[in-house]
């Protein structure tokens, strides 16, 4: 990958983006993906969370970004795997089928596993995550794990052992601090998922600037995605992040070869916290 850092939005088919993000009067053959790809570096495919992609649709999308050789997609793993916990072979094969065109074209940055907040670090859930890693071993994987137990050392160690990236998010609780956690060669930041109507201020974005810079310095690829889609706020913040990060991060910066500390805010872990019992 030529550029280590990419900024973009989650999805592009949002009804309230018309006349806000997209022009009110659209030119002939207008396509929203082509329009965004001229302004952003990555787009997270959110439709894959609800149903598998069709290969012909993936191929169409590739034509729409053909003029941007450094543009990448990320995609959200289907909820039938992360929420319904169905790992039958047919469902796995069907989901992969729609991703092959993107992967073969070297346009798929990673696959994001979004788990519910109830998915805490237990023996059973640790094993399930490992099974998902094996089921989708052909793809770089990143996990969004809102429950605080996944920041325990043993949980982070599991992600490192199986080369699963950690998706850094705005914590769902104000009692938790945001982090810049690195567990794999792919770094990921996802903002606004729990507050889709929130427009981040310049001060809030500046707080993420140093975290994203740290991720970028120690990964081969880092994706910063905004999911506050209401009224086009994700596009505004993605463009702002792209600007402020572009000022501080050179695309040709050298990468560190050693894995850095796992997080910014480290705290002592008691022996009783190391592995939570199932149930």
C-alpha cells in the first residue's frame, strides 16, 4: 500500500445526503461512490453487515473507483456471524463470494467484525473469535469490541496472537477513555457509530489526531472511518480529519518494525481479571 493512512466514511447510500453531500442537480451518469472516491481515501461498506454482497455489484463498484489507484474499501462482516453466531460453511462461502473481486483487485483493506456491547471477554467468546478468524483467514481482520473486558491484557494478547486488529472507537460509556490500541498490522479508528447525529468539533478531532498518528506510525495501514452519517456529518468530519492528519503524517513515513505498547492508557490488571469465566 502506497499510503499508510486513509480517511473516509461508513457507507455512501444515505437518503439524507442528497443535496447535502451530493449535488441537488446531478450530472448525467452520476454515481455517489465515484463522487466520494474523488474526495476520500477509503469507504467502509456497511451494506455487507445486513446481507452478503453480490460479486457483480462488487465488480461494478471497482469500475467506479478505477481512476483512484490508492482508494480502498473496508467491509463489515455480516451480522449472521458476529451477532447470530452462525458459522455454517454455506453462509461463509456465500459471504466470501462477494468479497473476492475486491480482494483480487487489491482494493479490500480489511474486514471489520462489529460485535455487540454484550460480547464480553470470556472463554467461550474468545474461542468464537478464534473460529471467526479461521473461517475468514484469507482477509485482514479487525474487531470492534465495545465491552471494556477486551482491553484486558489477556484479551489483547489473543488479538495479537491471531493477528486481529483492534478497532478504536468512542467509548459507549463516559467512564471509559478512548485509546489507540494496536494488535495487528492494520490500525482502525471508527467514530460516531453510537452517536450518528453528532458533529465532532475541531477540538474533538484534534484529540483523535495524535491517536491516529500513533497508529499510522506502527502499522502498515490505518483506516479512520466516520459513521455519524445523519445529515452528512460523517462527510464533514472525514474531510476535516483528512486535512488535519495530512498535515502531520507523511505518506512516506518509515514504519516501526517492533510492536509498540498496546495502548495509551495502561492500568494495572489484577490476576482475577485475566480471564473472565463464561456466564
